[in-house]
C-alpha cells in the first residue's frame, strides 16, 4: 500500500481508579494476580464524557497535527462497540463537532474489539483506491460504562479514543500488509435494551484468552504468509491489552 498514517490523536479520561480499590469492595479476584497480570489502574469517565466526546477530542488532535484543510477529508469512520446511540449515527455527531464537510462518507463501524482496526482498513482501501485524498478514522470505546459492578471485567474496563488521518502524502507509518480472522464466538455481548455486557461462556479469564488467541494467532500467521515475513523481522508488537500478560501470551504462540 502507498497509504499510511499521516497524523494521529489520542484522548483519555482524566480520572483514574486503582484496581485494588475496586477489589476492596468485591474481593472476587485473587489479589496476587494483579501483579502477575500487570493490573494497576484504569480510567474513569467524567459525568459529561462518552464515546463521542472522546472521539471528538482525539479527532481534533489528529486533524490539527495533519495540517490539512478539512475539505480534503473525504471519509469519517468511527469504530466503536459502545456507541451512546442504538440507532442514530454517532459518527455524524463527531463529523459535525469537528466541522468536517457534509459531502463526505460518514459511517459507524461496529465489530466488537475489532471495530477500530476494521474501520482503519476500510478507510485505507478508500484512500488507496484514490476515492478520497484523506480519511479520518477514530476508534473509541467506553467499556467501563457497560460492565456491571462486581463483574471481574470491572478491574480492567477502561475508556479512550485514538484517531488517525490516513493519506498517501508523507505518512509517518505506511500500511505494508494486513490480515484478518473472524468467526462467531459466544464470548461477550450486549443485547438491545441492556446496558451491561454479558459473558456467554464461563469464567472471564478463559473467555478473554479464548477469543484473543483464537483470533490473533491465525491473523498473525496469515500476515506472515501474506507479507513473506517471520516473527524475527519485527521490532515492535502491539495487541489488545486489557492486562500486561496478554502480549506475552500471543508472542509465545506466534514465536
């Protein structure tokens, strides 16, 4: 691909809570595992913060850093699994708040934990095909608003947003190759009308690792084949990281 990330922005809630403070209320987790899994603190949403406000803050930072005219942006995608709206588009609210033009493609992309990366690949394809000059992609979630008190996931359920401006001119990081893996698993879900996420298959640790390894390992192996690379060719590695032990689990499986 010629397409890459031209600029980026990040938004995180200011407030924090220590995992051990949550534990003092519930005592439903083995205390020693906080150190083993590198669980320390997580973000706490303010009264006026949600997925949209975080997305707007990250998007504004990315656009400012890109130094481009808003009229040059032809796509605005918001990838999220925790939209504040059941039917209304959250992406159009972000578009309007950022002052982006109305004659652009604006979409909400929902695909669980893959929402942000899926939006990124879709937008990159638009830029690569010369359909638009620049694309704004935002991944934002407020998981802590949708985890029931006392659920083990509460210790790591945080919130934040990252935005990327994609283009072909002077990217700071180019998309060299990509691979995906998808299948239906009965792990975490939130049905219509429900605020809180449910677990469909037993203990949190087993469900989390099951979904993580069964998706990232095949995707990683497919990427190696597609790009003609090996694990030794990479200097940096990033995965969805609710806990500090997750990267080690994946790295061990991928070699």
